[in-house]
C-alpha cells in the first residue's frame, strides 16, 4: 500500500512540467533587469504588445531570470542538455556569456535576422555594433549598453578649491591626495579615490593606450578563441601598473572591491569609477548630501586616447524549433529603435544604441535637463570604436586574478614588471585549459 | 516452494530502493568523479583522454587552488572550535529551571526556522559596512566585505548561525539525559560548576560532542552556499573555498576535469580529518 | 551563579535573535530607510509596500509552493524508504545483510556536495531537470536516518514481531500499526529534519532548475535581485513571510521538539 502511494507520488513528481497552449505567437525573452530597469522592461514589452505586437499577433513574455550570470547559467544548462525546445526565443546576456553562446548551433546571428528584413546595420552606433561582432558578423543586438565614468564629490571639490576633474591618472593622484580627510587621531575618514581595477575597467585602461591596444590576441577574442594575452608584451599592463602604484603610494587610494557606490554615497570616498548604469542609483542614494559630478574615465597617460568601450549586455536570438524567428526579430527591431531606446535611456541610464535617438528633440531636451548624462555620451562619441571588450573563458577567475595580482603588487611591494608577467602566466593558463577542453 | 522463494526475495526487494539510490546518487557519481579527475573532459562531459595524475599536478600548482585549500582549512580551524564553544555555551547556560531558561532555549533553536538563503541575506544587509546596522550598533567601521580577515570572520558567523539551532538541541538533550542523581551527588560532595562540567558533564555528553564535532568538520570542509551568497569568494579570493572553486570551475567554466579533481581532494581530506577524529574518540570517549 | 548564567544566557540569546527581529522590522522599511546613514533599527514610516511588491513583482507564491511540494514529497518518500530499509535490516535475516547495510550507511562518507557535478549530469541525462523529482532525487537517501532508525528498532524485541506474525499480522501492518506508533518521537524528529533539509537546500535546486516556475523559495529569494540598488524591502518582506509560520510553529511546539531530540542515536 505504502509502495503504491509512493509510486504514484513519484510518477506525479516526474510528470511535473510546464505546458503552454498558445494561439498567438509568444516570444519569450529572458532578462536580468530588476529594479528600475525591470520596470522599464515591463513598460517596453507592454508598449510592443499593444502596438506592433497587436498588429502582427505577437506577444512578448519577458521573464526575469536573476542576474546576468544566472540567465547564462540557465541557457547553458539547456544547451548542454540538448533540449532546444526549452530555449527562450531571446535572451539578454552580458559579455561574460559570449564564449559559451557564440558558437552554438542553436544561435541565430542577429545580422542574419536584420539583413533578411532589410535593416540598415549602420543605424546602430559603431562602437555598440562592434561590441557584439564576431568574425565580422554582428551576432547579437546591443541592448543595455553602458560605459564607465568617473564619479566625484563636487561639493568636496569646491571645498578643496579643485576646479575640474582629473583627466589622467597622474592628475588623479594629485587630486585624490588633496581630498583625503583624516580625523583627530589621524585615521582616514575619507579617501581620495577608492577602487581595485576590475576587468571592465582594465579593458579601457589597457585598451585605450596608444589610441588602441589589444589585451589578447584574436582581436580580444572577437576573431576567434584567444590563445594568449598581449598586455604584457605590448607593455600596456606595465605602463598602467606603474601609474597605479604611484597613485597608491600617495596614500590617497583605498583598495575597495565591493560596495563602492555605498562608500561614495556615504561620503567615505571622494571619487570612484563606475558604470553609467549606476548614475540614477547613485544620485538617489546621495540625495542632497552633496553634489555629484561626473567626468570622463581617467586616461592612463596623454597617449591613451582610445577612450572607453561599450560594455553591458545584448539580446541574443535562439532557434528553439518554435518558428518564432521573425516574431522575435520584430521585437528586437522595436526594442532597438530610436524612440524605444530613448525611453529605455531615460528610465535606466543605459546608452541609446540607435543613431536616430540622438537627433530626437525629446532626447536633446532630456540631455539639457540632465547634463550628467551628456558626459557619458560625449565620452563615447570621442572614443575609438575599435576599442572592444575581451571575450575570454573563465571570466570570473580572470577577474579575481587581476584583483589579487594588483593587490599583491601594492601591499607586498612587487614590481609592475613582475606583476604583469605573473598575470600573463596565470591568464594564459586559463586560456590553455579552455583550449584543452575544446579538444585542441 | 514458490512461496518460500518469494519469501526469501522479500527483504531484498524492500531494501532495493535504498540500494538503488545509494548506487545512483552516491557510488556511481563518486566513481565518475574519480574517473573524471584522471581524464581530460570535454565541455559536454565526455572523457577525451586519460591523463593520470596530470590534472592533480596542474591543480596543486594553481595558485587559486592553493588559496582555496588554505582558506578551507583555515575556515575549518576557526569555525569548529568557535561553533562548538558557542553551541555548548548556549546549552550549558540555558541548562536551568524556569521560564527565563525556556525563553533562552527557544531563542537558541529559533535560527533553525530561518532558511539558509534568508539568513544569508539578512546577514548581508546588516553587515554592510556603510548602511548596515551592525557597524552602527557596535560603533565600529569594520569593512566586512572588503577586509579579508573580516570577511572570513563573517563567514564563521554565518556558519555558526546556520548551525546553532540543531546543535543546540542535540547538546541540550545530551545534558538533560545526564541522570539527575549523579548531579545531585556531585553537588553534595562539594563540586563547583567547573568541576561539575569537567568531570561529570563533559564525559557523559562526549558521544554527542563527537557527533557534533564530526558534522562540524564535514560542514566546514564543504562550505559553499554562504560563500556563494555572501562573499562570492571575495575579497581577493580570501573566502574562496574548495567547493566554491569546484562550482566555479566545474559548473561555470564547464571544466569538469578540474572540478572533479577538486571534489576528489575535498573528499579525501575530509575523510582523513574524520578518521583522525575517530581515532581520538576511540581513546578518550566513554560509552555506556 | 544561577543569575550569572541567566544574564549570560539572555545576552547570547538576544544576539542570536537579533537578526530575526531586525528582518521583521526591515520588512517595513522604505528605500530611504535602507540607505539611511546612520543605519536605522526601526522604520521611520512603516509601510506595507514591500509585501505588496514582493508578491506582485515576483512569483513568490510559486516558489513557496515549489518548496512546500518538494519538501513534503521528499520527506514522505525519504521516510518511507528509510523506515522500510531500517525495518528490513532489523527484523529480517538474509544473506549479505550486514554488508549491504554497511554499503548503504557508508554513503554518509560521500558528501553529496562533492558529487554535485556528477549528479547533475545524471539528472540531465535522465531528463529530470526542472522537475520536482529531480530536485528531491539526491535527498531521498538518508543513510544517517536509516542508521538511527535501525538503532532504535533494535531496542524493540524481535519477539513482538514473531508473535504478531504468528497471529497473522503482515509486515506492513506490524510496521504501521505497531512499530511506528512506538517510535513516534524518532520518526517525527527525522521527518522534521528531512523536511527542513530539503526545504533549505540551496545549491542543488539552483543547479537543477532553470525555469522560473520551478524554482524553490531558497533560490528564488536570492533572485529577487533588488540588492544592486539596495532595494532590499521586498526581499525582507519575502523573508519574513517565509519565516513567520515556521517561527510560530517552533515557538508553540518547543516542548515536543526539545524532547524528541534524544541522544539515543548519536551515541550515548
């Protein structure tokens, strides 16, 4: 009897799968947008469903899947288990996902979808388009694009008589020193600048040197699997580390790895570098405690004119056997259009990736009222569009390798040369592991 | 004849589910893990080529792994005594009569009602260095997530919080199982609380204590979920533990060979530690 | 001495209870309260908005349902398997009994966390990802429980069973009508433990579920994902919703819980 009950419950459990009957074509879109971005996502989907969607009998269903990493994990799991029908039609993934996704059979390169609809790819900002280009083909649609900025406490600047934001790392060192505040016992209560370089920041700091430098071979992984790093042999890492060490030696740098927004907003540090997508949050957190200023991401030196790269995520299309390709493309076209990108930008602070947005009167109005956003946009326009992010395996481990390596250099007094070489060895090791796993 | 045959088959059938599960989810994966650690494994989980101990060789020179190993052993070293001390203190201090004592006891096993991720998220918020309540209440400004030592301490705190509920219950029950007359006699003979503990309570709760120690060691060596939610291995890998690295390599990077190698190392280390514990127990613990 | 113990115990218990109390208070915080510096203990203006948002913006009920179903299902199956196995090992005499018993109990030494990758591959191959069965599969075998149950059953004399069999009582009836009622305390404890182990499991359900609709509450909670902007409110509301029934149950049932944890099975 017990066995019978157990058996029935087992069968019941095994059969618990989702069933979805559908007359209208439903396009599923997995995304990691929460908070303000989440609301903007809902708004965009609703706008589509009630206009283009209603016309063409398409319904978009946006599913929040956790952080960008989690969306990837889910997608990967399905890809590995070879059950395509479980794939979403669209997934919003970030740079760390590229390696796992770009070569899969189930991926539909966005360029194919665009060209078959007669879409003009030049309408997309070149830097954004190149950020998702692999072997000269645009394989996804840039979506939640951002770059990095220098955020500074303008009130503190005014108090310290500092007229403008630092442009280079050398200037940063000087400015930071002037902003350090100590209490009666000599403890630092406000540091000048708080940061430990992340991969994202290093892409800019290394890549911008000499107007364009590659960090790995294969054009930073955009032309094929990277086999080795170039940042040591082309000297960009040593150059950067030397400047960074000098910054640290002034005593104004705080090695803060987490919660830099909180540190800045609470006045614990006077300057940080952070993504443009943090702007709205930081402004809300700071409130009226002090005035926030933003400036271009500091250059490593006077020759580092490459600017910054476009980071953030993109929308990828999958073939899950549902025949929804065209429907999915309709939504992607909608989401990346001039007006929608404007709405998206206003709500989230992410970059409009469509050229048309920039000439909309509503856009100019918005920028006039929010000059801080203008800084980010100008910075991107001045940057070299060839400066692209790196598509590498073991992104997590590499991130930690950079952070730990740099920390060791600063606290154990290692030389930039030594550190750069060690990083080269470690990261090349990860590349080798990856290639080995491919059977090469 | 037929009935006899069916009758003697019966016990085997009854334990079949358990055996099947043991085989499918314990022994088979164990063998597979061991095997995978000796091969190069493709991103789809296929064993490509036999490489013997090569994976282990590369693993042991990997700085990240050395960090994981050191972190995990250090965590075990900190966590086990601290946890035993706190849980035992909780049990001893509330081992009295009265309504207040009952209230204390309830407080001590209440954390068991808080799920793992709930507890971790609460801790993540209250230990935030800038807007968290702990720094505020204690009047300090410890960088819980940016200072390696503080982060390790936080991990220990998290571990204790997750464990105190059940361990308190076990130790509390063990104390109560000590025959009251023994306690009376000892007290009458003039034993003070310290002597009472050392010579009467400790030996008599020793078996439970050993059980607590064994599970604590096992849990500490395998710690992963708090790392995942609270610190993600940071800062600077200072809280990266073995199982967390296994998750990163095996699951995130798809490097099954390395993940399996790490799993094998964890298994053997834990096994050795527990064996050592059992040796100590054999020599020192009294059973009734 | 007594009062010193009382004072220390109370201090320690307040520290232990503090995070729980704080989360209750925080569930009524507004966003400004969370990001306030200096940090606040109590909400400035208590609001129910977090609760509303938690349920409206996420699939909280679904997560909770998934957790409850998997935990209950898992508990029932686990107890069935464990009790049946323990019973068989205690009262039957068959060839290889001791070896098979050790084989099952020895799996205690193989911590499932080290076998995660291999088990995940198995579940994937069996196409059990995103199913309740997949989630509970690795928790169905409880070697420690089988061990404890057998220890306990051994104290029941084999003569009872023989007498019952002679009287025509089947094994099943003996088990359900006699043995289990006698062992109520143990069974209840192990059942509660099984339930909470499966309910609290985090890493395994994370790996095994992809669909949002199949997520358990432990995984779902961390994905409420508002922590990037310090929008912790809905998370705390969800945590409180999750905690409260269990807390209340624990407080009300504290006596049976404490008494059921006997040391019979851990050694002494």
